[in-house]
C-alpha cells in the first residue's frame, strides 16, 4: 500500500498543475480581449482621421480654387491697368490657364486626401482583423488550457495507478484471529492464525 502522505501530495500537485493550466488559458483569453479592444480603438481613430482627411482635402481644394480666382482677378486688373481689354485673347487665354491650373491643383488636393483617407480606412480594417485574430488566439489558448489540465489529470492518474496500484485489483483475504481483523495478499494465513 502506498504512503498516504505521498499520494496526497501527488494528487494536490496534479490539482495545482491543472488549475495553473486553466488559469493560464483564462489569462491568455483576457489578454486577447484587451488586445482586441485596443486594436478596435485604433481602428476607430483611423476611421475618424479618414473622415477628417477627406474634409481637409475638400478645404485644400477649395483654397486652390480660391487662389486661382485671385490670380485670375489680379491678371484681369493688371491687364485693365495697362490699357488692355478684359477680352483680349492673350488675357482670356491666361485666365483660362489660371482657372485650369486651379482646378488641376484642386483635383490633386482631392486625390491626395482620398488616398490618405483610403490608407487610414485600410489601416482601420487591418487593426480590426488583427483584433479578431488575437481574440481567436485567446479563445484557442483558453481551450488549450482546459485540454492541458485534462491531460495533466489523466497523465497523473495513470502515473499514480502504476505507482500505487488500482486499490482494488489485488485479492484480499480476511481472517478472524485473536488479535482482530487483518488483511493479507496471499491465501495462506500467517502462522498462528490457521
């Protein structure tokens, strides 16, 4: 028969090891939830910046058009001050070029804003994806913790069984002797008790 203290320590050690595995799984899952929340917050910030970038691009485009109008107005004023007419072909061509340049600059401003906003939206989606993957990994770690705990218990149970026996597989013979009940593992009784 096994020493009861040793067997108790082995069982307690197994229980602690199993609980530790479960706690590690829960900790990994909690960490993954936290990471997902952080990445979702980053995604939300990126989306807000994308909206801001679109609005800034519109403002830059508006300013490019305004600058073009100011240049056109200045060209018209200089032409009038020099004695030329507003409808002189060179002035009309110059004003057309200034307006075209203003629209070109406005288009570039809008394009750059759209590209920056698209990059921010892509970054937001990437952050959300990473958050979902972190969450999946956390759930998997939690399941793995339970599996490791179960494996530890089964492995330890098998080890205890091989060390200390099954506790009921050996034949036990009882004999009423003068000194009371006792057990023996053989079917021959000790001398003096036959």
